[in-house]
C-alpha cells in the first residue's frame, strides 16, 4: 500500500514541480494584491486584467516595436504601472473614504472594461509569444523529469521578486513608511510624508508586479484577454488563505498552494481544480483572518 | 521696540468633526523659545486645537500663521515640512516598526535636530530596546519614544498632547526634565495638559480653554495669584 503510494508519488513528482510553476504565478499575483490591500484597503479586482495587460504589452513591444523579452520584462511593468497611476489618481483615490466594497466594485468594473477592450481588438483566440533564446534550448534533466528551462526561470524569477519585495517592505526606510502608513496614514502624513503620492506609487508597484507576472506568463500561456480572469479567482483564494495584506503570507501560500495543487493532480486528479477552494473554506472556518493574517 | 511676530499665531480658529462644531474661534500666540500650555477640562477643545493646527481635522477655518506663513489651507505634510511637529495624545507608536524604525520615521524637516546619539543619551532606555517592536515598550517608554522621534526632525515648534497622561510620577518627572532640556535648546513647545501641577513646573504661560474657546491667559509668574480663578475653570 505504502510502496504503491510512493511509486505513484514518484511518477507524479513532475506534476508537483509544475505545481511550483503555477505557485510562482499565485505568489507574484497575491503579493501584488497584498501590497495594494495593505496600503489602500482596496481589493484590486483589476489585478487579473493588469496581469493580462503585462503579457499583451510584452507581445505588442515585440510585434510592433521589435523589442524582445528581456527589455519587455522591465518595460511592460513600467508601462502598466503608469496606467495604474492614472487609474488610481483619477478614480480609485475617490473611494478611500468609502466602504471596501466600492473599491472592489470599481476595480471589478475596470477589469471587465479592460478585458472587453482587448477582446474587441485582439479577439479571444490567443497569440503565441516565444521564450527568449537562452531559455528555450533543450529541457534540463532533473533525474526524475525534464524541466523546460523557461519554467525553471519562472520559479527563480518569482522567488527573487518576492524576496526583493519582502526585503524592501521589511528592511528599508521606504518599507517603514509603508508599514507605518498602513497602521496610521494620517499620522505619517502629519510627520511630513506625502502619503497620497506614496499611495499612488504603491498601487503602481502592485500593478507592476502583476504586469511582471504577465510577461513571465506570456511564453507559457498563450497571450489572450482571458488569461488573467481565469487565474485571478484562484489567486483570490490564495490571498484569503494566506491572510489579506500579509506579504510573507501571500508568497508562502502562493508557492505552497501551487504545490498542493500539483500533489492533488497526482493523488486525485479530479479534485485538482477545486482543492484550493476546499482549503480556503477550511481556513475560513478555522482561522478567518487567514494563515498569516492578524485578526 | 516693536514686538516681532510670534512664532505661531492662531486667530479665529474654527474646526469641525463631521457635523459637530468643536472649535469656536481659538486665538493663541506662541513666541520663539517659549513653553506655552493649553489647560482646560476634558472636551474643552485642547487636543482639537493641536490637531487643527497640524491640519488633521477635515474642516477648519480662521488663521494659523507660523513664522509669518499662513498654513490654514495647507495639507498636514506641508505643515510638518514648515516646521511644526506633533506628539499625539495616543502617542502613535507603530506596532509593525521596531523602536529604531519608529525613531527614524519622521523625516528631518530642518537641520539642527538632535542626532540619534544625543537622543539615546537623553533616553537611555530607548537604546537598550532599539530592536523591540514599538508597542512592546512600557507606557512611559512609548511616551519617550513619541517625544524623541520628533526631536530628531529639527522642527522649531513641538506640540505635545498630554505627555504625562497615565504615567507614574517618576516618569512624569523625567518628561518634565525632557521638556526643560528641549526649551534649553531653544525649541518652542505648545503643551496640552490636564495636570496643572506639572504644567506650572515647565511652562512660561498658560491658556485656559472652555467650550472650544480660549477664556483666559495667565503667565507662570501670575499663577500663584490666579489660583482661585484657575480652580474654578479646571474644577480641581
């Protein structure tokens, strides 16, 4: 019985590793959501659309401008981040004094509009985007499986980006401003910090993280207008499980749930698309603030 | 000799919390280097006066001139940059920041503030607990931290809101020494106090507030002769 299970696990190990790749996207996206929620108290439902925009901007840079993957990895987050600045300044900033629900409704509406515009322009069939040459060669032999180089890169890039974000927030002066403003924005502003500008830039940074994930995703998933909305529902479950607003929580839970999903594909494939939601229900019942959340 | 314009001149200051009208034309002056207190009962409008000067109430009218500059329409971050620093009644120590981070949080607005070594000399406890989360300190230490962090900014006017509230007598004495040290450095202090005895050990002048207005002003020298009047106001 046990041997049987071990054998099955060994066969399934590739699924688990691929789960880690999904986890990388969960982590990056929930990280951006956590950064935004912590500072703005807004649940950014447009996050999936901004992820999709990152992929599309990379695609457009390549097809209209001849600009390749590596510059796009920097440029696309900057461009989509700038779009985030406009959204925050013109619309979202008007809602801070109201209930969370209004921010959620506004960003949800924006997500639908953005997706609709892209579908109108590009159709919904999806467009290919090739990984850069250096990452497209023969897959790496891990002993138990062959892992495409690009997928390994995705995991590494997501880990580095998550770690960097965590370090900036926990260990720098800027991060101290962010943490303090999350607790008491009025007082931080009364010390002479331009909090409204900081809020705008935080939103832009969260949006840029989503776009970064979008560029990473472009060579794996086809670039299509729905790519964000199918992912974002899972990501919201990840955020709820990790604890709203917790940076560390979103990273650990993102990778962890990617793994769990992969494992479930091995043990009981039928449940792999629902396991995260089952975990979410259990966590909500046992620890409503999430695994890493402060109640 | 004509009197130079005071460092802070507040005239006809009105403030609202939502619908309720809290300040009804407050007028005070604080001259360079003075320690001035706002005395008064709970709910007289002392804290609101400080918050209104700092730009922390949603709606305010009148005039707040600091170093000759009108600040009534300014946002709180610009008021802070102009050189006014607030130590709020609830102290406002951040739980997610350690003591050092709390101390370094307010940006320096002017040269000449205390450096971190001078602050640690004045408050040795803070040095010992540099890595503790801000809210793990005792009430007295948190108050020290709240005062220390605005000393770093170089702001020429410090507004302290009930720094002695709820603290043991020995800590109150330490805060008294701190305020005298601040004054000796030429920094101006506007102090809100309920503790009348404490106020008279540190202040040059006192304003008495009632129902959102200043109803009396006494210098510290006149204090002894005005005791009956003050007792009537303060109900002590």
